[in-house]
């Protein structure tokens, strides 16, 4: 039944795209026709490098609240699903209709493969399209996420089955030996002339249920990369990152 509806929706998507060229109009029609998207926000308790990183105060607010507030402003996101083992987060959203809080299974606590967490969410929620992000990306902008969702839907079926955010990099890289990786010592080009590389910055991933189930991964067989600004791409991984973000958000 669910797969039949999914197939019908995909056919409708192709039909609408053939009739309408305006990106905003396409999204308005898709949302009106029931193309829903759920946001998955994993928030695990504890942290190896920053104590209780996800709930640490940033300008007198817990870190995780910033991305939640951002996601609430993304019109294409119908529901935010938080997977966590923090009781304080369960309590914070107990009366919020836009946010569902799942208890993280015992075997998924601590460091684990994020795809296992996503799989657990998909087992419990019936939706075809998902966006997964992190609490450690508080500088992500509403318009960036919204535009990425539009790009995902525009290319769905024809060009890609998933999308993830990247940061454009043009730097000279070296291996540990050390040996140059993307340049030659005898021919030192200016950095702007180096081949562009793209760093997977882990800020967000967009995918369909069918793509995830086929590959057991948030990145499908035909992914689309979506460059974002360096500022938005800052991910709080250690104490230094945290202090940088605090200063930027002061």
C-alpha cells in the first residue's frame, strides 16, 4: 500500500516538473499534494571531546535548540524526529506537536553507525522523504536547508536519489609520509588554480526511504552534492570549535 502511494507520488512529481518551471511554485504544488518530509535529529548523550556537547549552553541556550528552531522555520519539513537518550530533551518537547522524541535504543547509545539510528527512525515513521542533520551545526540557515530540499526534489528520479552538504576546498593536501596529494612540488599552482575538492561536512543529508532501504545508507547510488558556506558548515567537534561558535553567535 505504502509503496503504491510512493510510486504515485513520484509519477506526480515528474508530471508537475514537466508543467511548471518555477522552483517555488513546484514546491508549493508538491507540498499541497502531500509530499511530506521529516527531519531526523540524532542527539546522543555524552561526548568524548566536549562534555555533554549537545546540551551545552551557547549564549544561555542549549546547543540543540538552535537547529530545532531552524528546522521549525523550514516550510517543507512537516515533523522533527529527535532520537535521543537525554530525558531532559524528552521533557522539553512533551507538548510540542511539531517535534516527536524517540528514546534511543540501548544498542545505539554512545558512538555508533548513524545509519543504524536512521534505520530505527524509518521503522517507526511512515514517510517517504527524510532530512537528517545534527545538533552540532547551529549556524545552518533556514534558506540553505529549504533550497537544498528544492534541489533534491527537482532532480529526483532523473539525476539523483540523495543529496548531502559539502564545503568547497581548494588547498594543497599532503599525506602523512609526507607526500603531496593534489599537487606537485615542482609545479606549485596558486590555490585558486588547484582542482576543486569537496569535503563532506555532515551538516545535512536528504534521501528517500527507497534509496535508504536499497543501500542501508543515507547516501544513495546517485548522490547530489550541495555546497554551503564555510561559516554554516562549522561543526562543533571539539572545545575549540565550541569557542569559535560562541564568538560567532555572540
